C-alpha cells in the first residue's frame, strides 16, 4: 500500500478528507468563538 493509495481511500478520498477538514474547522470555531467573546467582554 502506497501513500497515494492511502490518500485516495479507494476512490472516496475527496469525501473523507473534506469531512476531516470540515470537522477540524468546526472544532477550531468552537474553541475560538468563546475566546473572542471573552476578550471583548474584558475590555473596558
């Protein structure tokens, strides 16, 4: 099994990797949004 075979995931690679990217983006948003809100509230 080569790296290219792994990344293509049997033809479903575009779906799988885009789903992982979307998941990471949502998790990052769930961390960043409250931090930004907290920083805005702490400013006088």
